[in-house]
C-alpha cells in the first residue's frame, strides 16, 4: 500500500474534469527527457483506454532511445507542426501539463497553454510551480512525474485496468529520472510501485537495455573525447566541469540525446560532489548540473544561469558564447565554497 500524498480535493477535481472532457492534450517541457515522455505516454495510454480523444504534443524532438515506447510515434512535435498543434490546443477541453513548473519551459507551446480556453491540470515534481493551471498537483519530494501519474491512476481507482503499455512508459520515466534508481530513489514506496508495475507484465531489464544500451559508436567516442580533452577538475571545490562546443559535437556526428548522462559521469570521481556539463547549442549554451549529498545544484543553476530544478539535478541556459558561459561558472564557483568544502 502506498500513501495518499495527492490531496483528495485534487483527485476529485481531476475526476470531474475528465468526466466533462473528450478532447485532451498532454504536453511537457522542451527537450523532453525520459520522465517527460514516460509520464506523458503513461497518461496517454490510460486516458485513451477510457475512450478519450488524446494527443501528446511536445515542444521539440526527443532522443531516439525513447522512441521505442508504445505511442511515441504518435507524439506531435510542435516545432515541426506548429499550426496543427495550435489547432489541437484551441479545440481541447482539457490540457495536462506534465513535468514542468512554469510555462516558459515549453518554449513555443507556452502561449498555446496560456491562451487556451481549456481547463488545465499541472502534474509535476519540480519546486515552486507558478499559478497557471486550474488544478495543481505538485510534489517535489516525489522521484518523478511518472510516479505521480501512477499514483493518480491508482487514486482514480483504475489500477486494475491499467495496461502494460501505460505501466511500461511509467516505469521508464521513473527509471530515467532516478538514474536507474541510483539517486532521488531512497523511498521504499518507489519499490512497492515497481512491484505493482511488474504485475502488469513489464520487463524492467529489457526497458533498461532499450534506454541505456542503444547508443551509437560515435556517442561513446564523443564521451571518451569529452572526458580526456574537455574535463577540468577543481579539487579545492570538489567540483568537475565538462564541456563541448558545436564543433566538437559535429566531429562525432552528435544526435539528439547523445550527451544524455554526460553531466553525471564526473560524480564517479572520488570526492567530487558537484559536476557541471556545459554544451554549446545553435543559439545558446545549455548547462546541466548534478550533485551529491546536500549541495544545492538547483540554487547554483537559478542564481547563475536563470535555471532551476532539483537539489541534485538541475539545468540552465546562457545567452552568450561557450567561453563566456565557462568563465561565469569559474567566477561563480568560489561563492559556493562554504557549501562545497564542508563535505
């Protein structure tokens, strides 16, 4: 038995909205990761089985290692089909906003959400959600949005009718947002939920293999290059920095999602508690932050790069050059020395 962390009032509101709705849109944040896709498709399968007209709309392309999940081929990418996406949001009765706390994290979809006449439900586990939805289910203490979707389905009384496809997507989301249950996964209830998902016939070993054992040769050569040529250790701060330029990525024919996990790897180094990955993109620089223990990676992201996230996993962006982004990191690091050195 799992605890009922979602307020009964919110369960009742969602149930009421579902009874009043037929055309439903599910959307999530830019550059969708495993939890974004997993929670969206887990909810998509559940709602479709209930007889609803449901579409998942994401801001932009997502990694190939997530496209094996049933329903992924039916996801609409706003960047490719903006007019069709606009029509879906205009005609929707209900919009589910998953795995983001503020509309701007959806980029071009943000105005579609804000201008839509449909009722909106936010389901998320990032801190400090903004007030843009009619129902807000926000639990930063929970491992993933996929876990919240599982809890919602159970509270609606529909665990017994949950399909394997829905269970598979939700497990994938939980797995990826905890690094295969190596962080943010110390709650015993997570493993109870895994047991309930296994009862639906999922193959967790196969899911792991499809996500983590399907990278290209180029990706691993780029990883080796990154660790050898593009990593700097700041021993006095127990911190590691890795970075890649656009030219570096082109050299290794980098595809969407190929740098997934690069930010985590330096944490395997003895005494490193803070790792930062800075990647140059076409029109901006993207930064990923990972930490161990109590060091607030999300605080660094927010104060230095207009970002945010969880204590041990966060992200940010920088409008400028790669060198400037690295310089800002190095100038900011000493400010956090008391927090880094106490470990």
